């Protein structure tokens, strides 16, 4: 596995793979890799000839007062996980390599742009769209793999990819969960024992609403309230929002909450 | 020469060229091709194995009350010119093909973002950056060719290309001028005889300031005033702005004016 910190060398290495007719799978991450990322890499290995994992804690998608400075950066164990999963490249650029002279170009996507994460974290998705556009250009992937855990992010990236005609297929991979249902997240590392136990209430709230939806409930406000009231019953968890959206052929249930020092999000889809 | 109106087929055709090891030169235009465009295609022919010309009057870069509806669209003669210059592809998509369901993703470039064209035409360069990003992704060019006549646009595109790590070399081609110095522009077609004669004052104003700069004048306000006063002496021409900028290793002189129904821009660089 090659570890590359320069955009030019990353592009060149993958151009060389393409020249040999090999398809490139891209797994963009902020590092602190866990089994969720492992499953993304695994999907990429099954679909593509070579897999590149990017590890970049993107300052552009963090707001003031968020956890940019304390975001976990266990680089050696990230390399071990990526290598163990069979990745051929890890692209780990510095902030200076990605944004020399600051950020003068931004990509804005008007997709769910005033609700949930977009409302709670102003500028967050501009930061996501911009870095993903840049990484798409740097890597030139055939397929890029993103976790369904960040569902709203996934919608933003899908929209950007179509709107700007990136020649990239975006594949969503299912959320990986702990035994008690908590969605795996690098931010779970912030939790102490009692907080970690309490955090599972997010998934329980989603499941309660999903059960209601599956039994025929179509009033989105009722589904939202079910998530909210379930989460509210757990004193260690402060709900930020609960949401239920009708999209295409499903109801999507979403939740965000603070648990101790962590801000966690999760979601679940119910097919219609 | 192939004429293609679908993004997918355009990408596929050029992917096929790349698979055969051929470099792709891209000349993005709004059609109404003239000798200025011919020189862009000519530069592309000299540097690249195959040349693609895009012909798309991009509504996104026109403001309310601008000339979108009357912008000239002489498609057959555009095809003849592109073909005569040796282009292999003309990509001429419809607005629906480029922006199905409207525009949800935009690219913003913070480069000279509050002066000259950016100040006079709000949103113009977002429209330019967005369509160029999209055409870059659709074509995947090795080199893209732009006219120096649209100097501020060129700076925006260069900045975007670097910032978003597009694997594209941006090449600027010198402005092509009529015998009296008027920069060739598709909008010159709007001018009647007296207006056409009067329009040459833009170039005379730039030349007067360039002569002053070449003789040692470094006060930008003096250079700007020289452009402005020269243009103001011509009653058929209404000055919009005159500007003199120090950039890197040159002084760049720029002007915009209304001449009858046309809004014209021009510029000239003086090496330091």
C-alpha cells in the first residue's frame, strides 16, 4: 500500500492505474477508521480493481466551536486498517496541500440546504461539497463509496455529482452498528461508559418510529415525535432534532443529539 | 467532425479517445464563432491530438435584462468554422441537457470577486465557474483554451482549476483584433456602422494607457484615467468602467463600455 501526501503524485499514481485499464474505487474519509469504513473499503474492493482511501480531516466542513482540533487522528492504526482491508493507496494530504493560500473556490449544493445538518452546521455542506469535488478531481475515481450514516451528506454529494457531471458513480453503503444498535462513528470515541450506553437511544428512537411507519403510520409529524420522545426519555442525551422525510420510495427518519462531549447523528429508511 | 448533444455520449466519445492515448483539447464557447475562436481551436490543434469545441449559450452566466435571448446562435456557420479549423467534436447540448431540473449546484470563486465584471454583472462568474466545471467533467480535457479577451473570466477559471484540483491545463490565447484594433466579439454583431467605427475607441484608450505605462508611469489612477478620458471623448460610447491592476509581473488595463445595443469589454497587459 502506498501512502501519498501530494495531490500531484496521487493523481499520477491513479492515472497510471487507469492507463493499465484498472478501475479506481475511492473511499473519502476523515480518518479514525472503524468497521464502518472497513465495510466501505470492502465494498470498493469488490467493485473496483484498485482502492484508494483518503484520510483528511477537512477544516472547511467544521464550524466555529466544533471539534476540529480534538477530532481523533490515529494515523498509524488508520494505515493498518486500510492496508488490512486491501487498499492500494492512502491519500493523506496536509491542510496546506489541500488549501494552499486558503479557500477561494467553494461548491454550494442546494439540496436539503436549510434543514437538519445544514441548519445546525452553517457552511458544513459547502465544505463537504468542496472537498469532495477536489478529491474527485485529484483521484478521478470510477466509483466513490460513502456511508449511509451521513445520509444528508450523501444526498448533497449525489446531487453535486449529477449537477456538475462528475464521471463518478456514487455508491452508498449501509450503516454499520454496534451490538446495541449505535451507529459506528469516529466521534463515539468521545463518550465515557454511561454516555456510550445512553447513546444507543438514538437507534431505539429510529426503530420505534420505523416500526410505526411499517405498521402504516404516514403522518410524518407522528414519526418525528416518536423519535423525539424516545430520545428525550434518556437524561444523558440532549436531542438536537428529529426528522421524518418522505423521499422517493421511502420514509427517512433522522436524528441528531448531543451525548456528553459528542454530537451524534443517525438515520434509518423505511421502504414504502 | 461529430456533433454531440448529450453529456453522456460526449464523455464516452472522449473516453474512447483517451483510451487510445490521445490528448484532448477543449475550447468552451458560447458559439457565434469568429476568428478569435478560430485561433483558440488552432492553438488546441497544435497542442492536442483531438479538439472538442463546446457551443452552449449558458443562461446561468446572464443576468436579468442582459442579452441572453438575442445572443446570436448561427449554429450552421459555427459547425462550418469548427470543422474548417479541424475540430473533431462539437458538443452542443440543450439547456435541459445541461441543467435538468434547474440549477442546484453552483461553484463560487473568490477571485477579483467584487470588481469590474463581477461588480457589474452579479452572479455572472458563478455561472461561468459552474458551467466550466461541468464541461471540464463532461469532457475530461488535457488542456482547455480560453481567450485573453475575457481576462477576468480567465483569472476565475484558473483559480477554480487550481483550487478544485482539476487535472486540466488552462491555456490563454491572445485577443484577436480587427484592423482598427477592436477586439473580436460575438457581440460586435449588435453594432451598426457608426457604432462599429466608434467602438475602436476602447482599444485606443487601452493603447494610450499602455504607452504611458511603458514610458514609466506606475500610478494606476493615472493609467485608469487615461483609458477613461480617451473613451469618454467618443460620444457613441458610454464608459462603464476603466481599470488598471498590478498583477504579478504586469500592469493589466481593462475597460467596459456600452456601444449602442452592445456591452463590450477589452483589456491589455503591459509587462513590468
